[in-house]
């Protein structure tokens, strides 16, 4: 079962899905690219980067898959996602001063999940916080 959460990095939303069956997080690549590049349209940057990485034979692009995630218009669209390992490889491909802070943030997200597994009440509290953020 997949569970969507909106995480904030420097007040910018990154859509994150927890796949309980695989016990992995999947991150919206477009959201991460947009944060790193500070571009208005992270999708265009990601499409160009994806073409370049494929031409170089980069396996991390080939291994990315898509999930239906909600967009700003409220509808769900197929969106390229990456697990943590793939995402860290992609971050290395984008020259950005935000790369290191983003890596630290990813470590915090992982730590939160471990804490939630140890104390299930934290999962409930996080769900309430996510709901409040989405309703705002």
C-alpha cells in the first residue's frame, strides 16, 4: 500500500510516497529538480537532463518509474519518481549549491520513517500534520 505525503524543503513542496510493501520512499523527481535548480518549470529541466543522462548510458534514469501523484490542479498524473538511491545519483548530476542541504534533508526524512516504525503514534501525528499542510 502506498501512502502519499507532502514534505517541505525550504518551504517548497516535494511529493513523497511511502511504499509499505517495498519499504521504500519514492520522491517526485520533478519536485526535487525544481528545488535544486530554482527553475519555474522543473519538468522541462528534468526532461533535458533525462535525455542527456540516457545518452551517457546512466542506469539511474532507466530504473526510474512513474506513479500517479496529485498535481497543483488537484488531478493525479503519472510522475517520474525515484527511490532514495536513484535520487542521490540524480542529485549528483545537477550542479546546485542546494545539493548538500537536500541530501541532509533526505537523511532526516529517512530518520523520521525509522522513528515512526519504532513509535507508531508518530505516524498518526505526521498524518495529521500532512493533512493540515494540504488543507492550508
